[in-house]
C-alpha cells in the first residue's frame, strides 16, 4: 500500500523528470528539480514548474522549502515563505496536482534555473487538527494556488 511519494504529471511524462530523493540518510528533504528553464529578473516573481505531484495520507502535508545554497547565492526567497501542498491537491480535476514553486528575486541580477537544477526541498509532515474540525465535510478541491478558499 502506498503512503507517500511523488509521481510525474501527465504533461511532463517522457521529459526526463526525476523523482525526488533524499541525498543522505540524515536529510529531511527530498530534492526537487526545475522541470523547465526559467529566468527570474531582479524584483520579479516567477513560478517554476517541477513536473511532479505528491501523494500522502490525509493527515499529512508536503512542505516546500528553498534550498539554502540557492537562497544565499542568488538572493531568492519563496514568495510564500514555505509552500504547502495539501493531500487533496493530488490528482485534483483542474491541474492534476502539479507542484509549482514560486520564487521572488531580491537581488540585482537575473537568476536562471535550468531544467534538472535542484531548486527546492520537500518535507512530508504529519499535522494535528482542532477539536470540532469539520473539514472534509465540504466541497472537494478544484484547483491550485489559493483553491481552498477566498481571502
């Protein structure tokens, strides 16, 4: 029985997308690569496709963190600090759960990501819910960024 992991989204099948791996036994994060070449101009925000989707248990989340070497060398941050990929994002109707990473360039030089470059790390985390939580009794997820509600 599968519990958590990564798959390539249909639109990127056969395009050399690597399933993320941890590089050492003590690493928490799975290295995630860019699926395409992307440039980020100074002061600009860019969304980098990964060609991946992630499956996990319903009480888990995949956190996306920028690789520290990329942040320090290029003056980049994730636009939302930590990306959150919910379990019900996997195989949703609108975009199949394609994981995209949004970067903000704080520097004075254009930053170029090349396909296959390790840009982020994903960490699977179990989370807790509050007493009386009614989530799961409402509508199903229908999309990507901001799709769990307005505001």
